[in-house]
C-alpha cells in the first residue's frame, strides 16, 4: 500500500449528498478480476453520455479538475454496497483523499486499505472547503498533524484513529501485522473449540 | 454482579483475540461466505504473498451475482461474467474451499444459502464481501459486510481488525395491521432514521413485532439494516430461531445441538443493559410502504402522495429530492397509487425466500399480470425453488402470467442479463433503489412481495389491502 503523509492538490467539488457506491462505480464494471484500470469508469453515469462522450459540465471533465487528487463531497458519501471497486476507481483516477461531513462505514474502512484518506469534518467546514474547491484553490492535507488547509485563512483539524493513521503514514499491510499474532489466534481457536466444539465439527 | 451486557457486547467480547492500546481489536471470525464479485482480488493477493486460507472448513463460496436466471445448461454467454465465475471455481479448488457452483441444487444468493444450510448460527461472527451480510443478524449472529482487502485478511488470518461499534436498539411494539409485513416495518424504520441514521452503530431489533416475525421476516428486517447505515442488525435468538436451525445440514448435530442451544439461550441482552441510542416505532403507525425516490429512506405509506421538495428547508436535501423526482419521472403531489409500472421484480436476498413466494402466490392466485407488464419471480436459491414447486406455487405464478426463473441476484443489481431499460419503472422487492441500480436509467420502487404482486396484477403501485 502506498504511504500517505501530505498531499497538496486542487480539489474536485462533488456537491451531492448520499453519493452511493453504485454511482461511484456502476455494476457493469465489477466484473473485473483486477484492482486497477477502473479510474476511467469512476462516476461513469454522471461523467459520460450514453454514446460514451463526456458530459462537459461534469466536474471531473472540466480541465481544471482532471488532475485533482482530492474530492470534496456531501453527507453519507460511499453508502450502499461493500464493493472495494469504489475506492479502487477513486485511486485509479488519482483521488487520494475524500473530504465529506460523513461517510458510510464500509466505504470509510475500505479507503484505508487502499491508501486513501477519508476525512470527516463538520458540515460548515466542509462547506467552506467546497467553496474553495469551486474557486479552484488548492487544498493541503497533512496526516501527521491532522490538518486540512486552504490558503492561510482556512485551517481545520480532523480526527483519525491512531492505528489507521499509523498504518497509512507507513504504508503498512495489516495482514502482515495480524499474521505476526498467529500464536494468539491459535490459542483463541484452541479455547473456542473446547467450549463450542460444534463450531469446529467437520461437515 | 457482572455488568449487564447487550447481545452485541456478548458476541463481541467472546471473539476478541487481542486488543491494541487504542481499542482496535483482532476479532475472530467464525464463518466466512464468499461470492464471485468481491473475492478474485483477495485470492490474487493471497497467491502473491504465498499465503494460505487459514480455515477452509469455516468458509463457503457460492456463485450468485453474475449467474443467468434462465436455462444454465449451456453456460454463461457473457465472457466477463463467465470469467468471474470460472475464477471463483479455480480459486476454491486451489485453496480447498467448498463451493456451491451454478449447477448445484443448493446454489442461490449467498444470504439465502447460509441460513438455509444451517451455517448461520446464534452467537457467531459472520462476514462476507457483501453489505447485505447484515441479513444473518436475524439469528443473533454478529454479521457484517466487508471489502475485498478485508476478505483477504479473513482468508489469511480468520480475523479482522475492528473497533467496537456503538449500539442502538430499535423497538417495534404492537401488532401489525393486515397487509403489513417485515419489509414494511424495515422501510418504515429507514424512513424514520434515514439512510445514515445507523452509521457507526450495530442495531438490535426488539419488541413484540420483531418477536412475532418468522425467521424469514427477521432476515428481511436485518437485511436492510445496511440501508439505514448500520453495518449489522441483530435479533436475540429464541425458540423460533432454534426451531429453524435444527436439522439443517451445517447445524450442530445430536448432542452438540443441545449444547449449542443452551449456549445460545444466554446470548440475549441482559436486563438493565444500556444502548447508546434508542428508537421506538408503533406497529399501528406502519402501513404498507413504497419508495418514491432513489434512496431507501424515500419510503412512504402507499396511501401518500409524492412529496414536494419545496416543503423542505435543507438545501442539500431539496436538491437531492429534485434530482430524484426528475430521475424517477414523478411530479410532486402525484398520488402513489396512480403511478403506472412496466416491470416487476420479485426476489433478492431481502425477499427471495419461501414465505415471500407464498405471499406472492396468495395475491397472484386467480388473477393475471396486467396487460403490458412483465413480471419476474427469481427464487433466492435452488432449494427455495424446489420447495415452491413442491407446494405448487410455480403453477399459480405461471397461470397468472409471471415468469418463474432460476435462482440468483438477478435484477436486484442487474449484473446478469436481467435489467431495466432506461425509463422503465419497476416494482421491486429488493433493497436498493439507487439510480441505475437495476439498469441504467431504470426506476425502482421498493416494496414487499405482496405489494409487488399487487402492482403486477394492477399495473400500478397498489395498496395490497384492497386486493386481499
Ligand atoms: S440479491 Fe441483491 S443485495 Fe442481495 S446479495 Fe444479491 S445483489 Fe446483493
């Protein structure tokens, strides 16, 4: 996983609430057996006409936002299905950070597994950043000191779980971390199988 | 006296392998369900790191999202769907995992199959790379959807890294009116708390209405917990639960069953246990529901009219409502019962079980699908299909003009050939009415199986109470 330390970029404003994962990456693109290559289908139905041509008014098609690494969105971002294709598509497009007033749980979790930083901020602060994004101003994110800045006047700090912060800052793979605790897992299984043997009965 | 605990806390506490200083836990996972869409990249990850599946015996795979619901003997024509299903077969063989493939009689939607096989049991932790894993909470199991990276984590370690969620209790007391079902209850709940109302919570459903539900009804309620933003729903196990599990292939057998039941009986929340949030609904206030918009929270009683965005003060909500009305092709103030439909989809992990089939048959019997309406019924599993046929329900459906199909996810998410065309309007028993969910430009109204059957025979959104 790619590390995340600091990021400074133009931010694309997606001023909608309840942006669901079906919208972020529609089901016809879930047939892939790979993680990469989904960026061109990110927000497909909002982004393209039926004939495949781009909708020029849509934010990600505007020249100034095509290379945005940050997305600013409305409440309950990423609701719906558990598809990790949603963060994969964001990442493949180049988005490393999503800022919104709130996120759906599974999506929020999936972001961290892919080196994307989801930042939840109070609605008035997101509104302020949305305005900056619409003006085409750069936003700077610092994961170590947990701040988001836009210019000198707008500085917000955000909350993040220390373990997730640590993994993201160092690009750590959590499977490896857990596997190092194999002895404890063995111990758990030994105890559970004596108390609840039916969980281990071979079918 | 030990501190009184909730059902959620008891399951959580009994699965913590390790607790980090910041509260993150290594949580043991008892059962892992796998399907073709969210697993290929996880298996690929294992292969690249030369890792094995820690407990193939605790893992079951089934192909459901991509499978055709028409005759399968000739295989799948769509090359991408075929590749995904072949990849699942290959991965299961390589890693030693039991698979119910497309031609297995037991095949079906993963959340229908797990309970049907007796794999879903009280007190367990169950995960699947699918948000509707919440369904299994109906048995008093802590069950939730995970992403593909987490699927890989569970395959490799049989654990997940998690922090405990907050705990909410939703109590529904009273007696449901005629024509009001579990689906109406959960739609009314989501209409009340909103699609983000449960974010960060595990929800326990309680109250006399929930107690009186069958296991099928309880699964419908827990299934849609995720539509209220909560990853997991829970219902305390009771005699209804034990009765359902007994004798199923993967259920504890013989002495083990008795031992298990005595363990399960201690899982219910203790008197005096506290919740971070409580919500109550009265059964008498719940009418048969339909959704009018593109979010499951857009649920209203069938007797209502399409709401007017002008009546809301929140600008974000107003914009979302306007967008939904234009997408759905509806006008504010229009009576819901005047809305004509083109298609009907009965099935999905929300409402593809035998009881749902029976509810549809009750309305369909002696009636005909309205002129110009195409209505499909997709059983949740091969065994549901066989049971329905044994009861003669298929004859009622076919006689009434319904299309009786093979099991799978089908038009719930339209990854196979079953889908809406742009602008088509569908009465659906599934769980999501998002834009494009059932096909690009398709318009979905969520409702119960009986309500969907009523829509099929009247050709419009209809109040089932007027038909029974
Ligand atoms: S039936 Fe629908 S909601 Fe259920 S698992 Fe299949 S696609 Fe998902």
